[in-house]
C-alpha cells in the first residue's frame, strides 16, 4: 500500500483506499463484525494506524436516524432485568425512540452476538448488560454507535457506564450479618469466569469485598466461597449440599436475589428457619418483599440505573462525546430472613 496523508479529516473512504478494500469491509473491521478474515483485518488496521483515522459517531447521522434504541440483556428469566427495562422505558417514553430488546444467545452468553445484531439493524444507540465483553471491543463499537454499558466499572473513553456501588452494597450486607453476631458466613456466587479479580464485574467486586470484610473482621478462617449454577433451582441444589454438610454456615450472602431465593427454598426443605441460617441477597427484586419471602437484600435501584442509562444514551445521540461514569448508591433492606445466629 502506498501511504499518504489526506487533506482534511481522514474518512472511512480514505482508509478503504489505503487498504485496497471496500468501505463496507472497513466498517466490518471497525465493528469487529463476524466474517472478517485475519488478512483483511490486518490491512485495515494498518491503514487506520497509518492515516490516524478515528471514526466519528456523528457520521452515522448522514444515513438518517432510525429512531430505535437497542438494549441487550443476558437473560429474560432474571427478575432484576425487567426493572432495568422499566427505567429505560420511562426515560424514553417522551422521546421519538422505540426500544428493541435483544436477549443474549445462550450459545454466546458474553453478549457479542446480541449487541452486534442490534448494531447491524442500525439502531441509533445501544444499552447493554454484558459484563464479559472486552473493553477494547466496546471502544471500537462505540466509535460507530453510541454505547452505554450497565453494571460495569470500566474507565472507558468512548462509551458511558452506569453501575451500582457494589463494594458499598456488599459492605452493608456483611456488616449487618457480623453485627448480628454471625462469624461463619458463606458467599454463594457464580462460576469463576464471571468473578475474575480486577475485572470490574459486579460479582467479582462482591466476592472481593466479601473476602476483604471477613479478613478485616478477623474471620479469615471462616471464608467460604461456594460456586453455583445460574438460577434459583441450581442454587437450591448447591445450598442443600451446603446445609447438609458437616460444617453448616450460620449465614449465607448470595451475590444476587435469584440464588438467595434458592437458598431460602433449601432451608425450608431441610426443615430449618432463619433462626438456623440467615440469608442475604442482592438486587431487591419484587418477590423479595413478599411476606412469605421477606428477604434481606441490597436494593441497587434497577429502575434508576435503567433511567440513567437511557438519559446518557440520548445525550450521546445528541452529540455529547466526553465519557460519563455514573455510580448508584445501594441501600440494605433488612427483612426477616436474617436473625442472630443460634
């Protein structure tokens, strides 16, 4: 390729000419779309570096707005996600935008495919709950379409984030249990791929903070991390094994309300009560407030998180370019699922 420096701002056409490919091919590489060969990716990325090209989000306006916003969520079964959707819907209700919801593909749980599908349908902006998507991939995506990520603690330059203060929420939950007198506190969380230290994923922060609080309280010997499959049923099976084992904990702090409900079910089926084993969840989903459940949990205000995400996305579409990171303060809600230890 013969390198040159175009007069004026570098365009996608300049990159395509430099790389010897089509404009569509350049767009695919920038979006990290499927079906791009390694050779083409190298040619285009070399041309981008040579010319110093930086995609301009506002250029999307040249093709005309579609007045659609895409929102990707990991799954429909988790009762917390409808609360996020409610907040997003409320924020865009007075705007001309229509929401398109894309659940993540079970075969592609990271969320890449669902997010890419929304972008391919030319939505004007994307809100996503994808804790395992690489930040570099998101930065490249955000160069072509406005993006707001939920539940991530990234320090991004090209996209916005809205997250709960997971450390503060975990400390509230753990302090409550310790103040009640509990020492043998187990933490029920998901598989290791979602709790990598330093990843900024909510479950990872909650796990790290659980360990920190236990150590700070002189309870190192009682640290117990229990992994469970996703969902209430899997958590129930895991909790049953934990409750019938030789060293039953007096309290269980679950990383979400859904597995916490599974723990409560296991406690009841074992003929136990909160007087025997206390349970704390995280989310404060609707059923947690039911008198028959009465789950002590951390309310992270899903509606507010969704509303903030939609407001930031609309600002991005209107032309804002500087990144924003919003943190929502959680609040512990104490109910009857927690009692002093036996």
